[in-house]
C-alpha cells in the first residue's frame, strides 16, 4: 500500500495523505493548535504553490471524525558546495500538530512513519527539522538524529521598554543591560552604515533573475544551502500571504551585489526580524544587514531578531553586526532523518555549522 495515496488504518484512527481538497480541514486543526492563525489559502500557498515542489502532508482522524493530528514536510532544493550534481529536493518538517484534546495518545508515531515512507518514495535523500521543545524528544525517540542547535539572536535598536521586555527572556541581567546593548548596537551600525553607503539600496517588489548568481556565489562557500532563485524567493517572500516582508536589493554599478529581507513589526509589537540576506562578498553582506536594520528602525522596531545555527557563518555575521546572543540553554535542536546515506547532501547535512541557513529557510511563512 502506498501511504502517499491511501489511508493507513491503525484501529481507532486512520492516517490519511492530504491534498488541496483537505486544506480547510487542516487549517481548522492548525488554528486549534497554534496561536498564529492561518486559513486554507495560506496552507495552499505553503503546501501547493512552492516552486520546489508540493508538500507531503498527513492527518490522523478518529472514526467518522475530523482531523485531530497532522504532519507536513515541505521540499527545499539544496546542494553541496555549489556542486550542481548534488542538487536535490530534501524535506523540512513543519506543522507538527495535535489538537489539545487529543494529545498524549501516541498519534504522532504513525504520522511520522507515514510521512517518512512518502518522502522516501519521492526520492528525497533526507528530511531535516527544527522541532519545538514539546516535540523534540518524540522525534529522537523515533530514531531521528540530533545534528546541531539553533539559537535566537537580538539586536537592540533602542534601549526602551519594548527592547527591555524582549531581552528579559534572556534573564533579569540581560534586561538591565539593554541600554548597554543599544550603545553597542549603535557602534556596530556605524561600520554597517559605512558599508551600505557604498551601494545603491532599492526596494524590490520582486526578485530579479540575477539573484541566482548571488545564490551560486554563496553556495560555493558553504557545505549545504537552499537554492535561492527568483521563482523560489518571489514565492517565499514577495507572494507570501502575510505581506509582512520587505525586500531590498543593493546595487553597485548597476549590478545586484546583495539583497536583504526583513519582516516588519506586527501591529502592537516592538520587534522585527532580519529574515534573509545574501551578498556577493562579506562587505556586501554587511551592507545588506545594515540596510535591513535601518529599514526596521524606520518601520518602528525597537529591536530585531534573527536565528542562526550554532557555529555557522550566519551566526558570525550576526555577532559581527552587533546582535546579542541568547543564554546557553535558549536553543532548539536540528534533527535529521536519512533515506539515502550515500547522497552527498547527507554528509553535508550532518554538519549544520557549515550550512548557510537563515530564518528565511525555516518552514514558517512568518517569524515569531
């Protein structure tokens, strides 16, 4: 039986693959499980419109009932060190959810087995994920590998009450030192602004085709990276349902040298996100980060958040730009499920510190 097209009967429950016709049902389950709401159109954007391929998604239903648990894996086309022969679709887990009234019944195990069987059938060499603290141990118990850790960083634009509240998540001392973090941030921004001043920053409604060359230049310097071509980036950011993203291109002598994507603060919130950036070299990347910080300040942010894999070049970029690291225990784990041990992406995936991985690579449409 192919679980990609049929239901798996587990006694009191059935595990079924989902397609576009099930997005309404999946959205109802999602909204019962998470604070950040989504509708069927939002799930269709995430699962069905990705130019890297359609998502794998399953739900568990009790007899004659609606979905009470769900699981999705979205494809990302990745490659190793810029080697085109290694380019392949891999999976990223997302939207792992169980209705609050149906938790602690062991429903996730069957969903995971069904999803991994389908991703193997599709020929994806691996699946990776960044599970939350509630579900991380379940993945590990099911045989997933822990290969790394990922942490949130914070840039303090203004030492005000909003920024202090954000820093208080790292403890009382971090909150008290918010004004010092703001001063350090201002000093770091002087260097970033000097770098940005060497480029012509332009707001982009859509990514131009030449962004692929930026992607290729960055891919060649890293162990594993999601391919960032115009089709993918326009889907991921320009056409995202929330309309929270702002994109800027940095040009030198008319050529695209870098881009940056930021997520503006939501109404009533004081923080924005530095979501994604590429640069043809370190100076251009610093200029992109500086441009993003300047735009978020203009949009009213008191602080800026970004996530990085520990030990990665992106964490180095954030540290160099003046972002504050979290306390040691504030992290999520990076996990891996391998289908094809011989594929070059598997060896690269087991060293996430060599990835180029930003918030823009995560499964969520928006951060926070």
